[in-house]
């Protein structure tokens, strides 16, 4: 009976530790996903609008000089 009690206590301790680890790791994939999506959006917008952005920057710099 004491062996069964020991196993139950050990199982509970393992589950508590596993739950704590899972909670800590839960934020990282979301953060990484947001970062990668942002990079993708900036890359896509830059690819589509690069000529217009270059023209706008050139015009702005020409007005300053």
C-alpha cells in the first residue's frame, strides 16, 4: 500500500512540474509567430510598393536639399 501511495505522490509531482513547464513555453510560439508574420507583411508590402516608396523618398530628399 505504501508503494502505491509513493507512486501516486510521484505522479502528482511529475504532473505539477510538467504543467508548469508547459505554461512557461506557451508564450514563445505566439511571440515568434507574430514576429514572423510581421516580417512577412513588411516584405510583401515592400515588394509591392518599392517603386512608389523609392519615389516618395527621393522627392522628400530633393525638397530638403
